[in-house]
C-alpha cells in the first residue's frame, strides 16, 4: 500500500475518551456518484492525533510518512464518494492526493491513485472505527473532526497544572518537552472567554514566562491555538477533566495529565475579577503604594486577578502593559476573611463597596489597609 493510503485510515474510539460525532452533512447512506454506496457517518473532514501499529502507539508523523516540514494533515470523505487528503506546512497545503471510497454495512474500500485497500469500520453517529492491515500489521489511527469549535467547556475553564507529559504513549521529561528550566511548574490557565494562558513558574510560584493563545471545545473535541503555533492543535479532553490529548506540531501525540491548580474551597462570588491597587495606609497614615509594594522600576500599576476557580495572579505592569513581575497562587474566603496564598500565605479582612475592595491585615505589628478598584 502507498504511504498516501496509510495516511487515510483508521478512526477509532480513544480508550476512555469520547470523540465528537462526525462532521459530515446529512444522515443515512448515499450514492457515491458511480453507483457505489457511502456511509454518511464517515463523511466529513478529520485530523489525526494518534496512531498505533499492532496496538503499540507510534508517532502519527512516522505512521503517515510525513516529509520534513509537514505540521498537519486533513482527510475529507465526501458524500459523492470522493476522498481527499491534504498535508500542510507552515505556509499552507504542500501535497494533495485524491481518490474514492465506499462504505456499507461495516466494510468498504479506499482507492488512492488507483490502489485499492479493503477496510472494515463501525460508526455510531459519534465516532468512526476503521481498520485495515498492511504488511501483516493492523494499523489504527485516531482522528478528530475539523469543525469550528466555538464553546468553552465549563469543566475545563480554570487553571490546570501539567502534572505529567506523555509523548506517543511514553512518559516524557516535562522541562525538556516545554523547553523550560528544570524544576519549573507549567500551568495552563483556560478562561471562560477562551483565552489560554501558558504560564511557567519557578519553585516559589514566581512567573518566569507567560504567553497567551486561545482554546475552544465542541463536546469532547478540543481545539487549541497556542502562542506561535502554525496550525490549530486538535484533540480530545477526558470527560473527567484529567487529561488533554492532541497532535503536536512535530507530528507526535502529546498527552497532558492535569491536576487542578487551586484546591476546592469557599469563594465569595463577588470577588472574581481584575482589581487594580489604588492606595495603601499603614497605621492610618497614607503611604506611597509603589514604595509599599516595592514595585519594580518602571511599574505603572499592580493588578490582582482573582479567578472563579480559586486561582490568584498578581502582576506589576508598565504603562504599555508589559509584565515586570508576576506571581501565581490561590485564594479563598471564610466569612469576612480573604486568604491569599501567593509568595506567602496571608489572611485579611475584606469588604466590597461597589467596585472598591478594601482589605485590612496586620503585618509586623502595623495595621495595613489596601484599597483596590475593579478594572474589569
């Protein structure tokens, strides 16, 4: 079989993961235009994210025989019985191959450049399962539909620590995979607005690096546009929210095992949002807020961002919005007490009046009051 034929097949259920249904149009079977039947459950455009040979996971790029520079591939099964596969590099389509396909009652054929391959398949309206044999080996690839995902699954919208990385089914070194200093912590901040914050922390929780992209879901389909990516990364998220699995740009299958960054706890629903430090007093006397917080030179403002999941982020920003300093931590409330765990754990009284947040606490015997103003 040509490598182009290998590119096309087999779509299967992903262990405990559940894939989104097909992206084709219409229900039931159709006539492929030459009298051959096609199954609408297989119709649509798909992108691979996992491959295996005789049950052993391998890199999709190797299984599909991608040339150097290829970063992605789509396959489209048409209801007219045509099939098209496209490979992409950073500039767009680099190779297109076409053929025909048939599918009826669990079996069918795929013909590319005149070479026919027999396939078996199953479809339940949500997933496709297609298998074939090549040189005595059973080849299986997993694909997700190429659709415009516009939702943000509520279960995913929070900060997640990447606890473990797997590449093609094998554990990988987290620092090497992300190209970050050894001992770093990597956090994915996934907001309700679809912003993806990629955050690298040192051992104290100080932010070493932060970049932003975007993310969206449709059912269990996950689409991520990380910072600097050439193509959207597509894959699936586990229904129990413990992992993300997707095709990386180097043609490998990456799986992130996740743990919630912030533990469960009580949180006042009036607090989440972005707050800008406005003023500070020590023992009732006003003090310069930049001096009080020992701002980095050039800092224009300090922002405290409280997420609904209990994640807390404090940042020192320039007038242009550049981040001079950042710290990631957690927050929770207990009655009228606000607990902030950033570079150190602090418990303070708090009160909200309109868009103003006032916190009071004692430090080294001094009574401190800080006023924050809601900025979003």
